[in-house]
């Protein structure tokens, strides 16, 4: 514990505790999703099954997963980041976040069950199928290269009736002056049909082959979110062909190019609908 407290102290003293972009919490979640409905769902699951499993994909420094710890003390919590970063390298490091936001004291933390953390790309989730009741993700899928795989994986790990609340893209106001390659309803998730026309993601999800899967969209505060409710056990197959040579790492571009690209971030994934799919 002393090691964690010292590490936090050093980060604070050097002004290196991450800004809001890595520590969104339940306050942000509830601006866009129905927290009361989720609360009811979680309590029902606990009553019925004695437990509930919740996964956060892209937990940053873990503020949201700690909020969930407080809201749902009985829940089994899991959280996944792509890589270890300088803030969170282990389960123990998560204690820094709880201390920083005064969620728990050092003494309390000795007896609090920590969320279990994993470091892996969300396009291949290290969990068995039908494992989670709830999956949540804020400002993460924008960074994923193979977004279709990530969505298919989220569907796979949800159990029947399980729910996923997933931010899939951010449509910043600065996009109004953006280069053409970003002009879309989901600028980082571009889908072309067989006539080389862009199909908005919201339209694509209404494709006859996909509507049997309960996946809704919501656009609030410049964020395009997906709300999935696993209504059938079939694997989700979005039938998209990834076009690697047209896709772009926007974060890298922002470092390499001139000022006009400096606000770019994330990964723009480009797809073509496979031939046998209608739209
Ligand atoms: C901008 S931070 C957002 C953190 C937090 N969700 C929030 O909203 O404050 C993006 C997070 O996503 C994680 N991430 C990025 N790409 C990922 C990927 N392909 N698979 C899993 N996690 C990823 C990063 O490790 C980082 O924690």
C-alpha cells in the first residue's frame, strides 16, 4: 500500500495525474445512458443469480469502474485497457484512483474487492462467451483499429439479456471544417457499400441481416453510442471487410502533420460491406 501511496504522491507533485480524458466517471455515463434503468437491471440480476458481472473496456485510470464499485458493492467488476501505461500497471495501482478521488481511505481499501484488470486489445477479449451481464465503454472504441471485431466480441461475451453501453464515435464540433475523409456520421467507422457510397453506421445497423440483433444507437453531446441488448445467442457477424490500406491512425497523423491535423485522435477504420450483404 505504501508503494501505491508514494506513486500517487509523486504523480500529484509532478502535476502528472491525467486530465479528464482518462478519468471520466459515472457523471459522464449518466448524461448519455439511463443509469436508473441500469441500476434496476443490475439489482434484478443480483436477486436472480446472486451476482452480476460488469466489464469496462478502456478504463483509463479507472474512475468509472470505482464509481460502479460504490454503486454496486456486490458486483464482480472487470476492466480492460489495451496496454499498461505509466499510471496503471497492476491491480494495486487502481488504489491510487480510489485514493485520489477520496472514494476510500487506505484502511478501507485493505478490505475492498478490487476490480480485476486485464491488458489486451478489445478486438479479442480474454473472456469466455456469455460471461458478462453488463459491458460499458467510454471514449475507447474510437482508438480501436478493428471496430467490427470489438463489437462482435462485446456481443459474444454478453450473456442472454445482458446489456452493453458503448461509445462508438465522437463527432467533435471542429469536424465541420474537417478534411473530406472525416465527413461522416461516424468519422472513425466508415462503411462503403458495393457502389462505393458511404453508408452511415446507423443505417448499416438497420440492415436486414443485423436487425435481428438488438442494437440501438443514440447521439447525444456529440457522441454516437450503441446500446446492445443480447436478445439472441447467435454470433454477431457484421459482414464487413476491413480495408487496411485506406484506414488511418489519426493519433499518429496528428503528431506527424501540420497544425490543421493536430486535433485528430483515434483510428479511422474503413470497411466495405461484403458482397452477399444487402443494405
Ligand atoms: C481516452 S482513454 C478513455 C478512458 C476512460 N474510458 C475515459 O473515458 O476517461 C482510452 C482508453 O482506452 C484504452 N484503449 C485504447 N485502445 C484500446 C483497445 N484497442 N482495446 C482496449 N483498450 C483500448 C486505453 O488504454 C485508454 O485507457
